[in-house]
C-alpha cells in the first residue's frame, strides 16, 4: 500500500507544527521548508482545519498551529480520514466479482486491519522524537 501525496503532506505539516509548537507558522514557511506547492498545501490546511487537527490564526502575525494536543491526534484515524482504503475494486460495494468464492478480499481486509492497527496505536506525539 502506498499513501497518497495528500496524506504524506498532511503528516509533514503536522510534524512541522509539532516541532514548532511554541509559535504560529505560515503556509509559505512550511511550503518552502518541504519544497512543495503553497497552493496544494492550502488545500491540506483546509482539510486538517475541518478535521479539527489544526487551527488558523488571523491577523498580521497569523498562521497555523496545532488545534489539539499531539497525543490526541491518532495516526490511524488520520489515515481513515484522508485515504481511500478501498484496496480492491470489489471494496466499493459492487458485488460484480465473477469469483464466487474469492478469498482475496478477506485476506486484503485482514492485511489492511493489521496495517491500520499499527497506526491506531500511535499518535502525533509518538513521532515527536522527544
């Protein structure tokens, strides 16, 4: 499984905000640090604000900061919020698979559950290195 660029950048943004918890940071600052598009990062910011993970601060010295304690930002939840976890075409609810006794779906379900279980046991705080 490969995570999307959107989730990758979301994690990078959250890690940056974790490292800079004592101040408000700008989108431009984060975009320059990671050499990514500020416009793309703004879309990620909107998503993370809507999910309650970060907050924006308006005004001359405005920017971004974590909205919650890093220990409250569960990585498994973040993956579920941002990733499409339909790993096979038959996961979309369409039972059009011609294999009547296919066990692949059950095996992929089991593997996905194991993958997510690791992240369910981790929070942003676990990535801080402190």
